[in-house]
């Protein structure tokens, strides 16, 4: 971030689907600045009709949809509360095709090189929104620091999961887990 750049994030406020509406607001407040939104696929699906508004008003937004075909943060919340996962899987939606159908521009990417190329193209578009449907790994979105109640919840979840499935739940790489403790 440079000194003249701004960003906003909902973080732990429990807001789902606020990136695109926030980007639209930022685009109106700062019409001479490039606005980028980063959305989970579940959150974007909740407000995707707002993309049509961005098309209607020719807003040159760049919308990045992190597509892991899952309500990953809901998964985290369920697990940290000690609950088994319920209704978190999403269908594999091609959000880039939606963007094209709505009158914007859509790209689907599956690796860093494709993402870099799509982002480079997106920066050049000045008359409508762009959406980059970005397939990402299905890793747990661990919080910055795990508190004791979450650790207890994860223990309860793991015990229930093991009893039901007869195997341990898949965990992110140990280096990602450890960085949350130090």
C-alpha cells in the first residue's frame, strides 16, 4: 500500500458479501482511482446482482472472486464452535461467464500466471467492470490468532469428525497452522 492508497476490510465483523457493494461505493467516492474488490465465491453469490449495477453505470471495477466452491469461513466458524460441517459446499459456478452475460468482462484463472495476465488486462478496462474467477485451494481460513474457545471447539469438531468419518479431518500445511500461534 502506498501513502495515497486506501483500503477497507470487514474482517471479523461477520459481514458476508460486502466487498462488491463496498467497491461500488468506493468507485463513486473516488472516481479517479482504481477500485478492486476481493470476494469469496459464497459472499459474491449473495450480491452478484450488484455487478449488473456496476455494468449499468460503467464502473471500471476489478472484482476478484476466490472460488473454492465452499462457504469456507462458515466452515471455519462451524468447526471453531465444535460443530460438524453443514451445508457449506457450493456448486462450481463460472462467475466469469456471469460477468460476460451481465455485460462486463470475465476471466477464469487456475494458476498464478493466468491470474497475472488477467489482472494486467483488467487494469486496461476503463468502461465496465471486470471479474476474475480465481480458482483457489480449499484450505481452512484460519484466523490471525486462535483463542482458547476456538481451540476447544476445534477439538470437539475433530473428535466428532473422527467418530463419524473414522479418519482425521484434512488440515492445512503445518507451516500455515504454526504461524497463527507465533
